C-alpha cells in the first residue's frame, strides 16, 4: 500500500488508540479528541474518539447514569471539556430566550445556567431550527452560536468573556427553517458559516476578543451544513460544502484556494476531512430531484497543493448511497453513509466500492461515532445499533433509551403540544413551500422533530452523553464492569 492511500486504513486506527502513547490521550488541542473532551460538532469534526470503556449495552433499566430535563428546546450536540458538559437551547414564542447550561458529568448537577436575549427573533415550532448550532469548547471556555446570530463566549465557570450579534453586524439572517450551521475552530479562531437567502458569508472570529479577523462573502444560498478545518502541508484550511459547490479557504486570510462545482444536494450533511482527503455527504434536492446525481456527490475528493497551485478533484464518485441528516463517517478503511430511510451503506474508502447495504432498526440523524472496533448508530427514536467496524455487517448490540410503550406515550403527548404551534402548510404546497407531498409524508415531515428526538451524542472515557430536544441522558456502566 502506498503512503498516498495509507490514511484510508490508518487514519482512524491511529485515532482509536492503537499504537498511541498514553500521554497523547490528554491532548486537548483542536487537532485531536482526547478521552476526556468532545470539543465540538462531531468531536473534532470526524466523529472518532479514543475514549475507553464505552458501554456496549444499555436499556431503560441498565447503564443509564442519569437523565436531566433541560430548559427550552435544543438540537445542538453536547460538548464536553474535562468533566463539564455544555448544552444550548432556545425558549419563548419567538425564541427570544437563549440558554447555555453547564452540567457536571459525574452526577448531572447543573453547575451554572445562563440566559441571554436573542438579537433576532424567530418562529418557535417544529419546522424551524431551535438552537441547532453546536458550540465549541477549549481551554479558555465555551463559545456558543445561535440562529439569531448571537455569538457568546463564556469561561468554564460561566463568566461572560465577550458577546456580539452577527445579525446586527452583517444583516438579518433569512433562511427557511432558519440557521443550523455549527462552529469550527483552530487554535486562535472560530469559523462560522452563514449561508442564507441574504448576503452569505464565512467569517473568522478571534477567540480571545470576539473581533472579526476576516470575512469572505459568498453567493446567497440556503444551506445548513457546517465548515470543517483540516491541514494540507503547512496550511490550515476551512472546507465548506454547500448547495452544488465545495469551497476551500485559507484559514489565516479567508482567501479562496480551490473550488469544485457541479455537485448536488450539499445542504444538510457536512463533509469530513483529514489532511488532503475530503468525504462529502449529499442528499436529494426535493425541488429538483436527481437521485443518481446525488449519489455521485457522495464521494471522495482530494485537495492538493503543488508548485504553489491548489486544486480540488474527485477521486471516486458514489454509486447508490445518499445522505440525509447524519454526516458521513470514515473509519478503519471504510466510509459509512446513512439514508433518510435508515439504510447504512458501507463503502471501501480507497475505491468507493460497496461493502454492504443494510437497514437499521431506526432512522439515524446523529452522525455515528467510531470507537475501537465498534461503530455506534444512535437512532432518532432512542434505538442505538452497535456494529463491528469493517467490511462485514456484524451487529453487536441493539439498545433502547425508552421502552416502545413509553416512547409511544411520550410521542403522543408531544404531538398534542406541537399542534398548538405548527403552522398550516401553504395551500397546494409542501410544508416548506415546495411541491405537494402525499399526506403520509406530510405528517412525517411536520412531526419529524416532535417528541424524544435524539439529535446528537458526545463520547468521553466511560460514557456517552445523549442530547434530545429537552433532555440530557448519560449512559455509563458501573465502574469495574466490562464493556465486553
């Protein structure tokens, strides 16, 4: 195997702790997810952890350490920094209240809870984003971004460091379903993507001061993807996949280094990057459906820098797999894509050739987490499927956060409450103003974010931290027991 392709097998083997010095586990830099931190969306952007002693099995009566009710409603991932979990939420008829909560991982005690006023109001109902942007944590504290454009930096003890509003600085954010892009980071900067029907942009914010370091204007387009940070040679770059285009920016200056057009459906699932290699997750555009074109866009790209010139090219196109809400995962030489119907597609990362296609017991909105020789698929209804990583489909466990009866009862109650807020779809159109959809699909879309939806999960040594719209659930087996 050449060095060029060695990452495809070795990339995540190294991260899973094989041959990793023990002191590397305490690395808390944005470049690696140590066992006691989960600093941002998908950890460090790859959804791979070196966390040890993660539970394999759980149920409502087994290995649930605690559940706590959160204020308001939130769709962001929890982030973890050395024993402290941070979550965000919004509340109020117009999402006028912004919540940031710090929870002690050991026992679920709320360490502090801060509330802020939104600088831009929005509709609060299941058809809209509700605190969907995942925060970022580092040694200095936590940075939180909301769909209102508010950006807030707090110390780990909850003290305010700085605060600003991008909607006030750069114009109101206008997006059907509103904004959902999560923060990305390097050592000194935060990167925020605001793609919407107004003037769009990618902005770099100084972590220490909250001031803008650079701002790159972008064409207006609707998207909910998140930027990712990677390094090629000695250059740190920011990769943005949105609409039909992938754009690579110099993280230091905001200069566009490379672009690739003529792709499809890069609106929800975010890319994953390691060095010069980028995997895209693309969905089907309901307004202009082309399943074959969407499948081709679930692909592997290569970003190269030769003789002072940057280029971005497709290594292999996808064939059948498409993405929905979960971003792709690359691990142990394989790529995993998740469809809206709950199908997992496993592909050879080097060639793009399919290994298997199987239906899981639940739809999966959260990006799966890879750890050791396992991949955890946290389904939106609280069913988690654990697979053995690799080319063969091998199921290790199926776990539930609620019994089927309990889940059904809670969902029925949540739907009653949602009826009070859900607006009727436009006459003769779908719920977002698109083409008319069948009644069954209409119901599914309108109620998709009602009830105990599992939006995201964080992993640290010995525990998973699950985020639903209204709860934080920690899964942890008793000390001294084996996770097999």
